[in-house]
C-alpha cells in the first residue's frame, strides 16, 4: 500500500514538473520571438499642447513583414486606416508620426503617408508610447 501511494505522489510531482517546465519553455520562446521582431529607435520629438511629432527608426530583423496598425501615447490610442508594412530584415527605416490636437494621426514611412484617428489628443509633453502591430504586440519607445 505504501509503495502505491509513493508511486502516485511521485507520478503527480513529475507531471506537475513537466507541465511547469513546458509552460516556462513556451513563455521564454514567445518572449524571444517578440524580442527578435521590430525594434524602435527614437530619433527626436516635438510636442505642444495637444499635438506631438515623433521621429523614429524601425528595424525588423524578423523573417516576415510586420504590419503596424496603431500607436499609443499615454492615454491616447491611434489606429491607422490601413496597416503600415515594415519589410522583413529591414534595417533602419525612418518613420515620422504626427498626432494633432483634433485627434488625427499621420505617419510617413518610405515616402508614403498613412492616416488614421485617435481616441483623444495626446497628453501634453508625454513622449512614451508604443507601436502596435496587427497581431497585437506592442513595441515601446521613449523620447525626451
């Protein structure tokens, strides 16, 4: 009887350890895949009461094209009317983002303009935010 109970306890512990290890491996690989995608390097910014202009450099060292669908800046979230493609293996693509006091957004990348709307004008002088991709991942940036 004691051997059966010991076997059951050890089997349960082994199963719990295997589940915990597989969850850790999955989370680690998911984080690693996100870190190997878009990198946002801030270049500069100008901001005023209810508007902001951002200059960024985008790097996509991932093997597929990323699609930017929005940008968040403080409590303001902006969505573009169409996804902005960032080609695979792109190294150093300049991007400018202008958010106006009437809660509209305009981005320029590779000489092409993309427009959209925001939930509200950006907070005054708030220069931390994130680019949002079509799969919901956020890539943060901070400017001073």
